[in-house]
């Protein structure tokens, strides 16, 4: 997995690499070549490509000079450079561009920005090498002026000939192509530590960042400007002590592939584990099916759905694969008596999911409290000595403490927990909880905007405080465990911003737990599978608007095929 380093950590890595013999100049050459490689790959097979390189005054600009020169040397592209400030004549990379006879424009000689507008608007590829990771916001002076000019050129409507009206709505005129924007290390106007975004920031189609990912590239609002993220190692050795520093990790396909449970030809359903999904209510009939089938499609050998009778009646004729556990209900919602049946069953299962589609009625809350009250983890909920017992009840009639299998708490299970003081004391250690930002706000008694502004820090802190594996949903989902491990998912797609996809995620994680993965591994792999399935579905449909949770469920098969190379 790729590490996520702060700007300060990256400075330390670069200094250590330079001291070990990998000079700053060599790192710059490697960085520029990495950017050039991405551009050449993106434009392969195209003729008469025009590339404009926006060059800042620092090292980021040096990377851009190298990238542009390499592109000019290794292709027939017309490469032009627009400099924010004059470069020192002793700058070897600038001199190499001059010696190559490539066109160079200087911002101070372009006061009305006509040259800038033309160079941006006429480009097929725009390389943003203005500011990089050292930017300080807000941008002012010449920097702000150039960024504003770039944005104006990029957003120029360039209407088709005539008045530009669309005569046939089903076949509109295609707008002129916007330049393909490649950011060098960090989009200009983005704070790579905080994710803060300047009003004039340049939005990239892809960002080629160096050595490691940066927090701000994965934190909104800045993440919206990143596009597709690529990490180039630029020759830094992995065994450098500074590279081994503790840091959050960016989950990748290779890591997830290594976590997937092995399949053997002589297996039976018991080999791949049994999962119990307790889900659903009269108002949320679909949740149990989505979660259960996700557990199956993730490889679980047997999945049982525990649900209120009306939900079982509605689903059992449609879903043929799950087995069913009818649970006591009160007007279609789980009632307190369901806790006893769940306790009786859980010893037979390898993983348990609680919460999807429960609703937030009092009867279900009482069921949840009763379930944990008689667990070995919920001792603080028991009646104190001297509390009156019911007629005919004796202290010896209390059931033995229930021991839970690996547990996932999701959706309304979390909402109901949030109403209980010190709710985390009820849960088994390393329970996987999967809140979206609103649920997280209720659990942590924080504002949503505060959580979203500090997703990595909040997840790390609360996972340790609550002794859980915390999966904070959203674009670039964050996963943290009690020991301080933090992982971030690479996906940010609104295809998953639709009802029911959380049920699919919870079922996916539960299916992996049933097959023996550890909670942090199951959360990490499950979230990756889920995110990739969302992207696959959006690609298949050609848009993100039309994706529904069932599409994501069906795409899990294709997700495994891609990951395992079948």
C-alpha cells in the first residue's frame, strides 16, 4: 500500500534521500519523466498534439520544465511553456528548454493575458506545474492573477458556429474539447495537507504525485480538484528510515488481492463460513436482501437472515439462497423478544451483522439493549444488586452471557446505540462499525462539518477511544482500528450515493469476516470491493445517476474477476 505523508514528512524524506546520494536534481528529473510518461501514454496515437506547461518559480516548475522537454524529445507534440516568473539563467532545466528552441512566454510580458488565454485554450494537454505542495493560501498577486486567467481560459464556452442553440435535443452539438489537465504533484491552489481549496484552483483530470499520497489530495473540498491520482516513486528507496515512518495507508488493488480468502476445489459451504444478518423492518424490506446477497457474493458459504415475520414473508419467495430466522416483532419492527432468539443462534455463526433497515422504534431499541445486556460485554447494563425482580424470576434464571462472533454494526443499529451513554462499552472489542457522516455525528456528539473537515484524525481518535474498527463512509472512505492503523480508500464516486449501497457494504464486510479475515482486513477489503463495484457499475451504465444498490451488488462478480485476473 502507498503511504499518506504530510508535507513535513515529505520534506524529511527528500532530505534523507538527498543525503543518501539521490540528489534533488535527480529526483526532479525522475519526477518530470514520470509526468511526461503519463502525458505520452494519454496521447498515444494522436497527431499534432499541443502541450502547454504552466511553470512556477520553485521546484514544481522545475518538474514541469523537465516534463515538457521530455515530451518534446520523445514525441511530435508542440510544447510551449508559460512562466509565472523568470527563471534563473543558471537553472539547468530552463537552459535545456531554451537550447531545445521551445516556445517560452513570461507572465510579466503578458499583462492583458492574451498569450496565456491562447496557450491554454488552444492546448490539447495542460500541465499544471505552478505551485505544488508548498502553496500557501489564499493566493495573491501575480499567482492569483495567473490562476484566474487559466480558469477563464479553461471555462471559455467556445460555442459552435452561429448562435449555438441546440436544435435537436437528442443530438446536441459537441462542445469544443477542454484541454486535458495534468497536475504536477498537487493541483495549483490546493493545500496538500488540509485539502483547503483556493477559489482560483485549477481542477485536474489527473494528478501525478510523488513519493506518497498527501492528505489534502484525499480530503474534500480539495479532492474534487485531483481527478485520477497516480503515485510515482521517483527512485526513493523503500528502506529509507523516513519512508518507514508510521502513516495512514492508501489501499490498492494488490493489497486487497492478497487479503482475499483462498478457494479450494474440495471445499464445502462450511469451509467459507456462516453469516447471520439481522436486518429489516416493515418500512425497510429491501435491506436484508441486499446485505445477505452481498455476503454471499463475497464468498460466504451460508447466510441466514434474521428478520420480522412480515419481512421474511415478503422476501423469502424472491431470495432463494438465504436461510431464514423468523424473529418476534411489534407491528413489523424487531421486538425485545428477538434478543433471546439471536443469543441462541449466534454460537453457530462465524460473523454477525446487526442494524440494516431496523428503523429507530423503541421496541427495537429495547431489543438491542436486551441483546447486549446479556452479553459478556454489556455487564454495565445489568440491573444492580437489590433491583426488584419480576414475579417468578430468580437471579439464577438469567441466561449465561452470550459471546458474539465477529460483529458488524451498521445503519439504525448505530443510530440506536448513539442514544445510549458510553455505548461503546457494550460492544465486543474490534467490532466493525460503519457510520456515514450523519451517523458518526450522532455517535461522537460532533457536528458533521467538523467530522468532514478532519476525517482521518476523527476516525483515528474515535477508533482508539471506542476500541472498534471504524469505517467512516464517504468519498475516500477512512478505516481506523484501535491500535492506530488508518487506511483510506482511493474511490470518490457519487454512484454510491444512493439508498441501499450501505447495506451492500455491510454485507460484503460480514461475508469476509465469515471467511476468517480479521476485522480491519475485512473492513479494508470490503470497502475496496464495494468502491470498485460502484465505479464498474457507473462505467457500464455510462453515468452515475442511474446506479442503484442492486447494480452494485451484481457488479461484485466483475469486481472479483478484475482483482483476481480471471
